C-alpha cells in the first residue's frame, strides 16, 4: 500500500522539486541602460552573454552587462512592467 501511494505522489514531488530549482536573473545593459530578465544565460568565447529576454522572448547578446540573481517575485514584477 505504501509503495502504491509513493508511486502516485512521485509526479507531484518531481514537479515541486523542478519548479523550485529555477534561478532568476536581472541583466543590466551598460551601453543602453536597458534591463532584461531571464532564467538562463550563456557566455560566448568573446565573453559576451547570450540569453532569452523573458519579456520579449527575443534572443539577446550583450558585450557589457551586469548580471544579478534575483527573487522570483522581483523577476515576475520586472517581467510584467
């Protein structure tokens, strides 16, 4: 009986675990003064960062930027401005 209950709860527990592992970032573009929000970014060989802006869903590449980890609430508020 316990194994059956665990099997039924496994998808729910996995979803809670995966949802809790997201990291949120605010990226400030020094050149334009714009602020972007994303959950992931990469660095190119030249040192630029590449990411998808959460608001516009556009792929962005920046040479000079500041990346800060932020809370989910700050991410949601910034994305919805």
